[in-house]
C-alpha cells in the first residue's frame, strides 16, 4: 500500500517506491474572497464550479488546453449565513445542488453550464424550513434512484431527498 508524502511544493512522492511523480499546477483561479470549500466539474460543459465562504458560487469556463480558465458567472443569494460548503452536479438534469448553512438549493443551469437560476430549496429534513441543523458538508447524487444524499455537520445525519423527474424539485425522504 505505501504512503503518500509531500516532498516539495507542487509534487508528491510515493514512499517505498523508486519513483516520484511530479504534480504541476496548471492554473490558479482567483476571485473568491473567502476559503473555497468545494469544487465540481460540470461534465460535458467544460465548466468548473467553485463554492466559498464568501457566500458565492463561481462558474469558470475552462480553456481547451486545460491550463487556463475565465470567470463566466458569479452567483450569490443562497439565504442568510449562506457560506457554501458543498456542490454536486446532476448531469442528466443539468442541475447543480448547492449546500450551505441549513439549506440545499437546486440551481437550474443554462444549456452551456455558464449561468444558473434558483429552481428549488429542499426543506423539511430538520424542520419545516431547514434541510439540516447546521452546515451541509457534503452532497452525493444517486442517479439510478434520482435521490440526493446530504450530510449535516451539526445534526450528524445523512438525509435522503427524493427529487422530481426534472431534478428541479424534491422532498425529504429519510434520515439515516
């Protein structure tokens, strides 16, 4: 099995083996004023989504060479205390799920993935107006079941959300 260890900035080294694989930074995306907590690649769109504690979601168009990106859109207004902690792309629905403090918002993306608008807020998991009691730290889409799973930091629960056929609506299904 071995262990990984940082050997120098921009590189990694597998201990116990006779080789070192260098990892090089291809591009640095700047624009968030807070810590970036999540990144999600929009498959088939050439777009990267980043989420931050600056209350924003940024959509970046990736260059064809994979070494550059340009800011396509900044989205905000995800509710009070809307630091964003998690993202999950639903490719078959062209929807981006956004996890923030107590909330999960579903964003309907434009055809090119470079814009989006609020479609629905998932509620009822913790109370009538909250998905979780605290930050939503992770989201996972179970495509075969059309279910979104979420993890809450404070309530320490996994919640399952049954999504509508278009992925732009949903309701609380279960807490684990």
